DNA sequence: CAGTGAGCGAGCTTCCGCTTGACTT
């Protein structure tokens, strides 16, 4: 009987491609990523015994592992996961979990999913590289120690459920620090001077080389210009060149898709995944700008055929990102001849972008001719500059786009005198650095070498779902802008209003992020340091080279961490969370504070710690935050009414008292033990008539979605079809079963068999 | 789902990186 062979890779799409190259006797299976990991609950690292890790096969991976075990029986197993740290670890975990015998286990690595690359790799199998595996283990254990030792500290000192980690805490820090820079930025008004000259029957626009500092200076300048002469005293022509960018990596794809298509990072990755699964593009989680030889020659053929030899410039790009592990190619179409691909409009747009970028990367630079005219003004040091730009050859811009219209300067000689037609001084404002967007944050993290292509999108999601960061559209504000014009010698002043600071999809930190960042900066400075990951990586490289053991690295790291944990455990909550006095309550003469408690921000009237002898009347009174205010911006006027909550609104038609209050989930009405959300309305002003209407509407709606009511157990209509609920667990009504005919017994049975409701991340009230 | 707020108590939360469907009310 012929020898059985099993090839194991990470991804089913890769498995499918490989299986096409192979004859009978070979089966290709995928692990779907890592198959073993540290336990989700508990540290899983034995600090007393050399940081020995415990690995588990996750519940969702049991099936995969069983299937692999079955297929591996009696077969030669080829471990063909990626050649990087994580890929080597996957190969090792597979060999451990499957208890593979070394004699029949071969480790192979290839960088292109082609038949020749696979054959070449299979001709040179090796054993699993334990040094590389150990570097991965060190990385994994380090991240676990940081995440699982720091997070509980935040639960105690700030709020339960918070998280800290090597990657996410730096992401949050970047956003907090950028916001503080912006808040602290002092904008400066300056005046930009532009002029229109006349040169031999042609209009020539120019700009003063430097901005002027104040309105008065600008006004004086325009007056002076009236009596001045202007003369060309220099013409400089330079050849310019614009080069195409390297083909996409995950990070640059996310940035460009955000810029050109306004896709979120997550959206881009989901669409790319579909294109990849359907064989249209190469793997989308990569940090490499490398193209295979095959792709380079195919692009060359396509360019020669469709654009001609002048446009062809085959080249290889070096990856500049320092953390790159280059297990994959750059992101490119699998065939350049396929100019359109994708199942829907968004996929097609993303494919187009990838196709253009990859093809353009193999095309010639664009050639430009830049001309700069210097225009001197009599009795003034700073010259005017006029710029011209002509595109002599479009090169890669033909495919990539972005060619600007030519700016042609009129024929002019040096020394030529120019006539001034008009001059304008327009006030401009210095701007702080822009807030991060999802895509620019990814770019920054990649520059710092923090995070991997597969984690950018999840990290962006984590910092938002933990309540650290909000993605916001900023409305901007109106600003008075002054300008002065000099038209045919007549000077006039104008004021106009301009909208400044409006922006879309920017990442803004919450007060929670500020508290957490301040806490981590104070007590765990090294860990949130921008270079922490880079330093760790250099140790991991030493482990991979066999010059350092993973135990040595982790031992040293933890010896540094332990005293920080001990010290920070001693600080009190009061030291870590802010307290802001808003003013004095005119009625009681007691101070009003905005504070941050375990469940979010709240208001307090009176001192937290009344003096010993004082009676209980002096205990502080608590109240919820006014809607859409934060700890930083809530005012005394907004705060005072909140102490009147809950407020009696009136009665229902049958005499049940109705009250209005604000809880963790926003404003609500309460009738006995029934709660009805009134999100978007003000509990302070809602009246009885309105309340009755809302209650009726709510009760009607509830009755409508109820199919059967057994008291505790009900059959309801939901978004995903009919389901049974007991308030804790939900169970789908099986298709074919008429929901209205369900008996109580059947409902109980369905609920019993239903999987426990998946835990959803706890929603946090906004800070 | 609709309490509270310091700190204590039980028991819960949490990391990063590899990969897709399963799942949601």
C-alpha cells in the first residue's frame, strides 16, 4: 500500500490551493490557527516553578484536533505552517497535541503557494526549531503576565472589567497623550499674503514666502506694497520624480482603504478575507512588501501589453517595518489580468485598490518639471514665490491615479518687471496634530513595532469596547477670520466666519482612559513605554538564535514587575480616580462633587467623610450624572437638579405611581417593578401625559412580540425568528415547529437543551 | 438591565496572536 501523507497548514484556503498540486496519497488539513493556548481562566503560568506554562486545547479546537489525529494515524505528517515565530509554535503544538513520532514528522516551510515551491520545500524537510518555538513561548508568557497581573489591579483601583496589555495600553496612551496635546495647544493666528501679478498679458499668482505675524503688520505690508515695484529675480527649473509606493501590507491597505474608500479597519479586513477565500488576492494579514518572482513577471507582461515598455519598471521592495516577520507576500491580486473581482460593490472597490497599487508598484516613476519664480519687492527682504508644475510623463499615475492638473507659468525673463493687480492677507491658524483615526493609529502602532497584522483590527475594537476610546465625528467650531484685500490700490478689511476642526471618525479618549493611562504611567512606566515591545523583541531574537533561554528572559522581566505590583497594590482608589468640586449647593450650603466610582461617574453632595461627632444627616447624598455630560465638563447648574431624582411624574390610568430616574442605562420610567427606557428624553421635564403614552406604546409593543406567555417562560418574536426565553437563557424555536403551539413542557425542554447564553461584554456607563 | 459609590467579603472580569464560522434576540 502506498504511504499516506498528511500536510498540515493554518488556513483552509491555503489547504484548498495546496491540495490541487498533490496527487492521491496526500491529504491537506488546516488547524484554523493556534490549536493550544494558556487557559483562559487563571494565569496558566507557574511562577514558583520556572514559569512553566500549562497549555489547553480550547473547546472550539477539540474537533479540529480530533480530525487531525484521525488523519495522522499511520501517515507521514508534514507540518507546513508559516515560517515565523507563531507558525513554528503552531507546528510544535500540533506535534505535541497529536503525539507525533519524530521519525514520521517533517517540518517544511515555503513562501509561495505554488507547486514548485511546495516540491522544493518537501525535498528539504527539517525538525521543529525549538529555539524559535521558545521565543514564541516567551512572547506568549510575557503577554499573559502583563495582561493578567495588571488588569486585576485596574479592577481594584479603577473599575471592574477593565483591561491592560502590552499592546492595548500603549494604543490608549497614544490617544490620551494626543488629546492632551490638542487640548493644551495654543493656536496662533498668522497672515498668509497672496498676490496676483500681470506679466506680459498673463496673470501670475504668487505667495509671500513667509507668513506675517499680526493684523497690523499685514495691513502695513499691503499699504507698503501699493507704492512698491516688483521684479523677477530668479527662475529655477528642476526635474522632479514621483515614485510608486510598495504594494500593500495589512497596515497600508487599512490606511488607504480608510482614506480612499472610507472603510473602517474591520470592514477592510472582512472584505479582504472574502476576496482571499475566493482566490482573488493573496493572504491579507502580512507585513511584507515582497512580491513573488511569478507575480513580478506577470505584472511586467501585463504592463508591456497594455501600456508599453516605457511604463514598465519591475522592482523588488524591501520591507522597512522593523518588526516584520515576512511569512507571507505583499497583498496583491492572484492574477493581474483579472481587472475586476468581488461579489459585491465594496469587495470590487477594495479589489480595484489592491490591483492598482500592486500593478503601479511595478511601473515607472512619473516625471515632473517644477519651476519656481522668485519675485522681489522693492525695500522688502522676503520675496514672493510662484510655482509651476508640469507632468512630462505620467508613469505609474496612469494606473494609480492622482495626477494633478499642470500649473503652467507664463513666459517670463529674469529681471522682468511685474505689475501688481491685487493682494490679499488672509488670517490662518496654526493647527495641533490631528487626532488619530483607526487607520492612523494602526500606522503609528506599526511604526512602534507594536502589534501584528492579525491583531490591528481586534486591538482597535478592544480599546473601544472597554470604554477607553470613542470613535467620533467632530462638529468643529466657528471662528472669526480676518482678511485684508488690496484691489487696484484700494485697501479694505473683512471678517468672515469659518468652520474649523470638523472631522470624521476620530478616536477620542474617555475619562476612563485618562485615569487608566495615568495609573499605568505612574506605576508601570516601563510597560507602557513606547519602546517596551522593541526591547522585548530584541530579547526574543536572542532566544530564537539560541543565545538566551526563555526562562532567563521571563525571570528577569518578572523580577522587575513584582515590586511594581506590590507597590501599586497599596495605593487607594481615592488616589487613582479624580474628584472635582463643582461648587456649593445654595440650598444646603454643601459642596457638590463629581466623582468616579466603581460603576462610573456620579455626583455627590456633602463631604465623603463627615466629622466623627456629626450625625447621619451629614452623610453624603449621591445622584446620577446629567445625560451627555462628562466628569470634565459637568457644571454646577446641570448637577443641582439631579439630586431631585427620582422624580414623581404622576399616575397611570389605573392609579399606579410613575417615577422618572436615570440609571446605568440612561433615563427610565418606573411603574412598580416595570422599567421603561426613555433614552433621549429628559426625566426632569417629562409629564404625565407623555409618560402614559410611552408606557402604552411600550406595553403594546411587548404584547405584539409575545407569542405565548407562561409567566416566567415566554415565547417571543425576535430578530432571528421566534424564540423561547426565561429571562436568563434564550432558545431558538426549531424550524418546522409552530411557535404558537408550544406547550410549557416543550419550552422547558428547549431551554434545558439550549447552550448557556454567551457572555456579552459588560456595558459600561459612559464616563 | 434599571442597587451603588470607602473597603471588606465570594465570584466574576483580563492578555496577544493565529485562524474561521457560530452566534446573536
